[in-house]
C-alpha cells in the first residue's frame, strides 16, 4: 500500500501585498518522505510555510487545490497539532519570561506560552519532562526562555515540536544562529527524528542543513519551482549556481553537502 500524501498543493498562487510570492505552485509530499525546499531569501519559502500553517490563502481559482492529511477542509488548530514547527521566527517571537518546561508544554496546543484554560494531565507533563531529558535540556525546566543560549532555545523549541508526537516535523532554517558545535549537535537530533517514522520538511537556504536522510530537494526561486527531484540529481554545481545567481561548486562527504565559491564563468 502506497503511503498517502500529507500535503497536496495544486496550482496555488499567493500574493503578499502587491507582490506575487508563489506562482502556480504545486507540491505533493508523501507521508514518511523527507524533503528540503531550498532557495535564496525572497524565493517564497516563508510564504509556503504560512500557507501550510493556514496563516495565508491562495488566490481563488478553479484549478487550485490544497489538501492536508487527505482533507480539503480542516480546522487550522487541529492541523497544527499534527505538525511540529521549529523556526527562527518562532524563536524570535517567543515570550522571554516563559519557563523551559512550559515552552515544551505549549506544543500540545500549538501556542506561544501556556494559558490558564489549558490543562495538562500527568502523562503530558511526564512526556514533556522526558523529551527535554532526551534532547539534553532537562536542566532548563525552570529557566526563563530569555536566559537560555541560542542553542538551548532551539532545543527547547524542538522538544516543543516533538512533545505531542506529530506526524510531520517542519523545520525552517533550523541551525540559523548556532555555532558549529551546536549546529552539528542539533542536526544529530533532527536525524534521530527522521528515524522515527516522521515526515520531515526542511526549508532553508543553507546547503549544510540538509541531512543525508533527505532524499528529495525542491529549488524555489522568486516564487517559482525551479527544480524538484532526487537530491543527487538536483544538487549540482550548475543548478546551485543558477538558483543563487553566483558561481558555486559543491563538495560532498558522508552524505552531506557544502557549497564553495566556484570559478567565474
């Protein structure tokens, strides 16, 4: 039995103000698939994430379809509970005074911070504590978010994304702002999640963030899909140079890629 798609987008055009941020955009991601969407700043990556989160909508069109988990109609909050989001924007806007454990607990409601009407049972509290220990941030349960390092904040947000065992993990430039050690440690944690039957969607402009387990890459440029296919076919010197508008060459080691300046044409 073929795995069903978690997301199907057909011919979506999205405007941000007067700017067309996504043009005739189509994407299908099957459950269990690992995909990286790669593109420079302004390529439409953030718009795609907002479309996925239900924060914005495409231009009405008879040919446009969006299905999440097989449904064309859904409750935004129910869908968000099936997704685990980690992003630089979330980290930047998260409330400074929230304690580490409550950061993680907020994942059950896809909220920023927790509120009086939200209730947590013993199993949820135990799971939050367990996932923090697993990710090496158990000692941060009573520490304010603002008092954590960038790497500690990112790990707490990853715990927040994983605490409710979502089917899909969505990562937006996950190592931005991390030093090399924290970057490699964080990517190790992401790779472990990939081995736990989750669909992982990585959105980035950093080649080094794409783990070996990611088998598919989409290149997005100015709101248009430039390339989409198997990683080894898409990540080439020519394609990368075209995408970013600068001569580049790729080096590969142990399944990882890195970009270096290429020789001028």
